[in-house]
C-alpha cells in the first residue's frame, strides 16, 4: 500500500470507529493408508469460512462538526478457503523419503462504501510442494534434508483502489500486486548418546521471490 502526506486540517476531529468481527469455522479431514511394502499415503481436505467482518469509520473534521464524507466509510471483508493435500512416503531400510503437495484456494472480498463504492477480490490458487529426506545410521546418527515452497498472497484489502483518507495522509492499495514465494531449504544432523541425550546442528536457507 502507498502512504502519502497531505496538509493537516486545523479543525477539531471527532472519530467514531465501530468494529464487528466475523465468526469463523474451519474443518479438516485426513486419512493415512499404508500400502505395499514400506509405502504410506496420506491425504486430506481442509476448509474454512468466515462471516463478513464490518468496520465503520466516521470522522467529523469540517466546521460545525459536520461529517467529512472523504474520511467516513464502511468496510466489509469476507474470507474463506479450501484446500487438499497428499504425501507419499517410502522407507528404504534406514533411509526414508517423503514428497508432498498442498493445494489451496482462498477467495476473499473487500467492499468499501463511502464517497464511492469499491469492491476488490482475491482468489489465488496456491500450490505448496515439499520434499523430505532422512537417513539414520546404526550408530544413531540422524541426517535430514528438506525443501518446501510457501506462497504469500495479497489480501483483497491490499488490492483495493479505494482511497482511505486521514487528517494528514491517505493510503491506497495496488491491484497489480502479485503473490510472493519463499523457498525453504533445511538440513540437519542429530546424534543420540545413551545416558546423555542428543546433540545436533540445523542449517536453514530461505530465498524470497516476488
């Protein structure tokens, strides 16, 4: 979002804000199925729904405590999400490999009503693949290596063209925003000592792309 300054107003400000949060409901169903020898499949679906959250802002900045229509508005935001995932795991003696994929869809709508009416929507398909590898030696050395991809998407509020004015500035969304991606790579070593416990080292690497 952009934040720009404008000359301050000299009038006394009366600000009234009314917030009404939405009510959310989420659910997840998963299933694990061993099959063949040393194979395991996990799959599931997720879902969440939220009733609209309402924000009402009223500002009196004009002489005589008259309502300033540029700084008074209603905002309604509704969000829901659906997803599915699966992982496939295979054991090769002391070596294990697991690959997974999560698919999510999170539609959302932001409606601003004030000096004008503006409706913005978010609806991005979000794939999140992952790979996990592990190896355990007979002497209790454990090695792990994993990769995951995570995606962050702009909300409908970030995409709106509705200009929100305040006394000395205003802000506006950017409808051209795109999702950003984070590549996570993690490796680790762990050693168990009987009668003492375990020690280990973990290394992380992250790379963000817009």
